């Protein structure tokens, strides 16, 4: 994934630097570069992720028309992604196309948890909706665990995807239970 692309770029720069050291009549040519496809796919995923977050932010602002509400949700997303990155790093999950796709898909789920908690805090003034969020998230996480029962060939690609989505959902529960109410209390 990302590591392959970075390594390929480093190798290309080293080869470019050492071309001048080659004897006369010798040259180095790039015959095949599989990282071009990866680079394009990564760029697409980054663009789609950015657009999805932007669309979510615009939609949330149009519905609520409250900058404090929007700021709380946006900060919750940042905290959620940061904590997820720390957990995934400690689990040794590599970043590649499937894990980035899992992160992109998870954005909607984590924003949903944050919105439900914020609306409940705003209307009811308590965190009792957390049990419903927990049940909904655990249902999704349990559905993702079916990947571990797939044949080896299919499981290889989808395991880290499932781990990323499940981790992001679990972290979103922690954020919805503690961070979102704390930010709500501070800002509202």
C-alpha cells in the first residue's frame, strides 16, 4: 500500500541520483511500475474521503446552522481518527487500499454515533442513548467478524478491512460516551 509507494519513490530518486555515476553506454530503465496504479488508487481514496467529510460537514451545518455543534462533531471526528490510528498502529495493521477503504466507509458510521449522542444530549440532557449506540455498533462489528469464517483466499484481503471498521466503530463509542458529552458541556 502506502509503504510500497513510498519505497518506490525513494528507489526512483536514488536511481536518478546515481545515473550520473554509471559508465558510458550504461543506462537504467524502468520497465514496469506497479506502484502507479496504487498511487492513483490512493489519490482517489484520499479525494473521496476528503469529499465525504466535506459533504458531511456541509450537510450537518445546513441542518443545524450552529457552528458550536459543527465544531464539536468535527473535533470528535479528528479525535476518533487519531485514536483509531494509534490503536491500528499498536495492532500492527498496515495501511493499504482495503484499510483506507475501511476508514472511508467508517466515517459515516462514526459521524452517525456522534450526531445521535449530540442530539440526545441537546434534547434530553443525558447519555442514555449510549445503550442503543452500543447495540447498533456491536451488531455491525459482529457482522464484520463473519470475515474470519471466509475461505483463506478471501479472508486475506478482508481481515484488515474488518479490523479497521470494527476498531473505528469501537473508538467512536468511546468518543460518543466521553468526548462528545464533555465538548458539549464545554461549548453549550
